[in-house]
């Protein structure tokens, strides 16, 4: 067979060639904009040529701080198309972590949405590699900023060359993108995506037994474009000529519901928190959602009650999927096998609420205490994955050794496998709390609490929350001398200046002692069991 490299640039070229009339619908702060793939193609080529003009060359990192909109989509292709590397920066990171990821990736330029400027202005003096900022704004005039040098995105484009040729001789294993993921403690860890990985992941998204993404879809990724490339949807959708509906900076449930109705969205994707919010809006409003053929849900476990509500009340088919930043991200997706269609409704729902079946192209292994676990839905073990769109290291990071061993990614997710091969996540070994799709480090909160003079021991655990899936609750043992003088409010006030607001524990519970394992580690499982209903309505 021919050895033809799989490149990100060729994905856009296909859309330009075969689907020039198909549309990208994009909402920004100034309203809804429509572009054809022909226009997106020209604007993207202009952007590549403009980036080249301001000094970006092959291999350089191009950072983005942006919502889901057409300009972000253009950078998705402009950077890899010219052989540079797209670095999508998570805009919810703390200042410390923003500084770390930008410096660690050595971003040469940063493209930033106008409304996100304060995020960068506050840290600009600590950035060591950035040579220019490009501001994405709908206004003709650049906003006031103390960043320097700054360019206007639209102005750069207007002066640039729309016939720019994407680099042809790119090694398919060369980096095309990167994204940082939270660590159990300390700085985020970088994951680099190759051209080849992104294209193969695109195939995986289009398979009939996975997300079945196709040209006829109208796809609205609510999952941010800085989160594992919005699950690879912008790449795959462009390649397939799918209409894209990009919801922009304001994705309130109401605006999402309206966009679904007005743009006749067929596929949408996001974390459970988004779908819980939308469900409430659908219950209260009167929207036509009949166009939707798949609500893709991942990032945290999808509650089966929610799946049922979407499907029975709103006839919106739900697809539960599992993956990680390290895995591009699609790993498993939950669909019934053809011979399971006749099972009782509850049994079918139980299967579909699991994380699902491994997608073609990947391999898995589940390691328990005595080697590979039995496929009995009972024995638990850690999920190990390998495949052509799975990272094999963290970027310039010694923590690589913890997760990538013997040719496998050790996911840190504890699962069971049933006799059909369907996995169910039952626990995680990584000490992180996932709140509304974003990670909070329990270790960092514990360390901060234990630095307080009154605190003898502290353990922070994930507790189920009706809106955010999980929230942190801190269990604290006070030193005897402080038992009557220090309150939960005092400790909250102590934590407040050290963390982003959304990291602060929802509650601080005082205990006489923290249960421990035989080797003296905190027995978090027992704390989680004890607190499992703590944040459900009315119990706190
Ligand atoms: P991230 O890299 O931020 O996308 O997070 C990946 C992690 O999120 C996984 O290792 C799991 O712990 C968790 N996760 C992702 N999808 C699911 C899911 N469908 N159900 C439960 N946990 C999930």
C-alpha cells in the first residue's frame, strides 16, 4: 500500500474541495455568524500566512485562550497546516497553572478572545516565551490593553494571503496539537497529539457503531475546544463536511436550547453538568429538540436517571462515552449490541449507563490484584489502554513514568468488565475531584489545610453533588488546643486567597480522627461512603 502521511491540513482541504457550500455557524459576543467551508478555508490559509509573517515557524507552539467559535476553528487548522503546534489553553486554570503551561509549552504567540484578556494581562510579566498576542474581537478597533506587541486577528487576516499552501511534507507523527491535563498534585501535564493520531481519531468518531458523525449532521460541541480538542469533533466534522454549530462564550442552558432548535442540531457533546442544566431548561421551556439524534456525554459518569429523562421525555437519544485528554479522547462508547435490543427496558438502561465498549483500533487490559480480572462485572482492576491515538508520554515531564509503563497507558480508572466486554468505572486511583468537567486536586487542598496552625489532619474527598457531579468536602481534625476556637469559616477564609474560587470545599466537616488503612494512609473510601449523601439536597 502507499505510505501516505495522515495530516490535519488535509482534513480541511477535503472540506474546501468537496463541501465548499456547507456551513460553520458561530456565535460570538456580537451575535451569530455564518461561514461556508470555502470561506473558512480561505480565512485559515490567511491565518497561516499571517502567523508565518509574524515569525511562527514549523514546530513552534501557538497558544489559544478561546471559546468555541469560528476563529478558534480556523486556528485548529492554521497552526498544524503550517507545521506548527496548536496549544489549546484551559481558561479555567489558576494563574499559577496558566503561567506554568504557557512557559512549559513555550508558546510563541497566543491568540486570545477579547473578553479573556484579563486572564493574560495579570500574568504577562511572567511569560518567558511569548513574542506576540493576537486579539480575537468582532470590533474593528483593538481594545485597550497593556499587552505588547498585540495584533488584531481580523486585521492580520485582511492583509494576508488566502492562497497559502499548507506544508505538504509533514511527518504524520509530528506534533499537531497539545493540551494540558490536571495532575494529582502540582502542575498540569502536557499531552501532545500527532497529525496521525488526530486523523485516526477522526475515523473512530465517524464509525456507525461509535458517534457515527457524518456529513448530514449538524454538530454542536458544547465541550470546550480547550478540552481534549472538544473531543476531536471540530477536526472530524470539518473532514466529513459536517455542519458545525459553535455556541461561543455564552452557553447557558437557555441559549443552548434555542440554538438546538434554531440550528436543528443533530449531534451535541458535553459533560453531564451541561446536560443536567439543559434538562431543567427543557422541563421549564417549550423547545423543539426533535432534530437531535445523539447527545454525547462523557468526562464524568452519566446518571442513568438523566439518560432516561432525555430519551423518554424528549426523545433525544443519549450516548455515554469515556475517554481522557491522554486518549484524544475517545476510548469507549456505550451502545447496545443488536441482540440486546429485546432486553427489558431497565436492563438496557443499565448497560447504556456503563462507560461502554472499547472502540475499534484500541486495545485494553484490566489489571487487578492477581493479574487480568475476570469479565464477570464484579472483579475490579485498573484500566490500561493502548492504540494509535493514545499518548505515550507527558511532554517533557518525569511523571511520564507513573502513567506510561510497558507500552500501556495506566488510566488510574478502576473498572469492572462484564461478560459482554462492557466496562464500568467504579472508582479512580488518582486523587482528583471532577467538578462540572474540571479537575480539583484534593492533595493540594489537603496540603494547604494542613499548613494551617490549627489543623492536625485533613483529608479532602469527592462527594456527589446534584449539579456539579462531584464537589470537594474537607474532613479536618483540629489540634486539641484549637478545638473550640477555630471554625469552618476560618479555614475557608484561610484557603480562599490560595485557590480559584471553584476549588474551595463545599463544606468542612470536623472529625475526631480520620480513618486509616493498615499502613497509615487515609482511608478515603470510608470518608466517601460516610459523606456520600452530604451534598444532596437538604442533607448538608
Ligand atoms: P480529562 O482528561 O479531563 O478528560 O479526564 C479524564 C478522566 O475523566 C478519566 O480518566 C475518568 O476518570 C473521567 N471520565 C471520563 N469520562 C468518564 C465517564 N464517562 N464516566 C466516568 N468518568 C469519566
